[in-house]
C-alpha cells in the first residue's frame, strides 16, 4: 500500500486529493496534500516511505494490515 501511495504522490499528486472510502463502518475520508493543514505539525505524522521495516510483508503475521 505504501509503495503505491508513494508512487501516486511522486507522479500524480499535484496539490491535493480528497477521497471517500465507503466501508461497513461508515465512510472514511482521506486527504492527501503537499502542504500541512492549519494547526498540523510535521512531527504529528509517522514517516512511512522509504518503507520502514515494521511495514514489510515479512514482519506481518497476516494480511490484515493491522
């Protein structure tokens, strides 16, 4: 997932993109942006790319992603 998202951010993201994912628990809203929103700080985000060891397939016990 992070590899695909990094590719999207590198090649397709201009300024921002907003997505809604309909799930069985209700909608999930995703905002992808090249700028921090008001009140947000860089330290509030977990770096995920380049891929951290804890996110590799070999470290997951199952495919749930949780």
